[in-house]
C-alpha cells in the first residue's frame, strides 16, 4: 500500500472517530441481501506497461512504451443479491503519460485520460462480521479521452474490454460506516499507433488498482 493510500486511510479513520463514539450504542448493521454499499476511495492506478515499439513492418526500434501511474478519487456502488454475493460497479478517471524509453531516449509522446469502469461479482464469506473480507472477478472497459500528443508525436490508443480480479475487506467503524481496502488487477491490452502507423506497439497496460476509503451501508 502506498504512502498516499495509507494517509487516506488514516484520515478516514480520524474523521469518523467522533461518529463512532456517538453511535457506540447503535446496533451494528451487517451486510445482507438487499443491502446497498457506497465506497468512496482514494485510488492509485499503476500500469504494468513496458512493451516494445516496432516499425510498421515489425522491425525492432530498441524503444519501449512506458505508462505513468496516477492517483484519483473513485466511487464504488455494490448491491447484495444474497447475503454473500454482491455486484459492484466502480467509476473514476485517471490521467497517464506515455513515454518512449530506450538507450539514450526518454521522451513523452502522449498524455491521456482513462475512464476504466469495472463491474465485478463479489463473494463475501463473512457478511455479518465486523472484519469482512471479500474476493471478486469482473469485466472492465478502457475508454481513452482528452488525448494530448507531445513533442511532435501523434499517438492513437484503441479502447476495449479487459477483465479483473479483486480482493478487499471492510472494517466496521460504526453501525453503518466502515473502512474499505481494495486491490484489483486488471488485464487489458491496447494497440498504440504512432505517427499514423509508422511505429506501433501492442501495450499490455495490466494495471494494479489499489484503493482505500470509507464505506456506508444502506
């Protein structure tokens, strides 16, 4: 967990301490069929790129495509279809810089915003526990927008579907509020066309999505 995520988690705990004291006499509300759960999180998206850039004919250039990390707020909304099975939708957007990196080369070629909504089915084995872990799996869609080319390069990235695995936990703070820690691994590959196809790369973004925040059950 990054320092920024740890800080967000600590601030959330401090901000809810007074509320937990005031609601100490209120009965704990477990997860159950029909429950809605809203999570507001600080999320870091860390792509695992580094794929080779080649010519239109497939010849090696010695360069690779690197993609920067970013951290932004995100929202997750879950609905429990049974006591242990929930469907979650997350929404958020991050901005990433694409670089061409190689021997003697480290240049920015593109900057883009990414909207990567994920829909997952989760399994919560202990829905009535105050420490309630879960696992999940689902699909995502990567949508690139507000692109900005850099340093004379022209880059096009293809949108598309990927899939995700998820693990996390909710830790009760009050009757309805909880801390949430969530980790997702997303597998997604995009075709990058550079300078109208003169150069290209098949970029495996495959980001880790690490989040911490506050949840509310209603």
